[in-house]
C-alpha cells in the first residue's frame, strides 16, 4: 500500500505534491472526521493517512486509514461515512460484525444532519464497546471474526 501524506492549507489539501482544490468536499469532511477519530486513536499510537481520494460513478470519494503496527481502521466517505473495516494482521472485520461478536450495539452508523456525525458516532464506539481494538485486546476482535463467520439469520419483515 502506498502511503499518501497530506497538508491542509485553507480549502486546499496537498496530497503527494498534487493540490486538491476543493477541500470542502469529501476530502475536507474526511479530514474533519479524522480529527475527531484522532482524539481516540492517536493516544494509543495510531497514525492517520489519507489513502485514496477519487471519483466514481456515485461522485467523489475518499478512503482514510489509521494504522498502528499490524492493526488498521479503514473507512470510506462519499456523502456520508460508509464502509468501516478493522484489520489486524491478515484479518479484516466489518464494524457491524465486530460489535456482533462482542454482543453489543454501537452508536455508528447512527443518524445525523452533519456529514461528520458518522465520525462522531464511530468515535463513541471506539471509546466504548470497541476500546479493546484501541488497547490492543485481540480477544474481542477474535470474537468478532467468529461472528462474521456465522450464517446470518434472515427473516421477512
């Protein structure tokens, strides 16, 4: 994976010496959201990287990642915070499965009117039920992996 470093300058962000002019779009929201998550993750030794800004059929998007050794938290943003994945070594685990493995519910995805509300909800989960990931507790993560492997119960409404 190629590391992408960034510098925030007003409403412009420089990524690998290329300037992204509209830092108020997904990149700007990602940076604001990363600052919220940084309060929970930085003290535990995680560092943030903006890994992939781009444009797809649904519009502009950006992917960010906090890493520490062989752990990572990756999240995608287009119009709101979307896919959130926890990685540890060669394993990857979606947010919902992690919570299911712990037998708890979380604040994310939640509801909000501000594009960074999803990041606020995710920060609550990292401070609460998912604090073990931040602390390096592999036990809860393993329970999440087991939950992800179980067949889902499906029912009609």
